[in-house]
C-alpha cells in the first residue's frame, strides 16, 4: 500500500503508551498510520488524538499531537499515513 510521510515522533511516554508527533502533513481520526524507525515497525488505526490535552478529530501540518500507540516508539521515528 502507498504511504505518505506525515511527521516524526518527538517524544514517547512509556508509562501511558502515548507518542508525541510533530506533523508535516494532515491526519484524521480513523486514518491508518505506519510508524517506522531503527527498531520500530508497526501499523495501527488512529482511534483518537489530542492537541494540548484536548481531543480533536483532525490535525494539520505544523500541529504537535499526542496519540495512544500499541508498541514502543523512539524519538525521530517516521510516521506515515497509509493510503489505499
């Protein structure tokens, strides 16, 4: 499936399983993302996301968002939106 680079992981909060992402593209709840890095490689659906601890349905380039992830991530991992 084709993928579009939409951001980079800026931080990972292990205790709560949340990743902070600096977006360079747009992202909407329900989109499928692929997070890939040196040791990271998984896909998941975005169930919810937050900006400044407030839930939002979509985010645009330049936003810093937080999403819950199912696996460990590292700073500078790449975030791709999977397109069908």
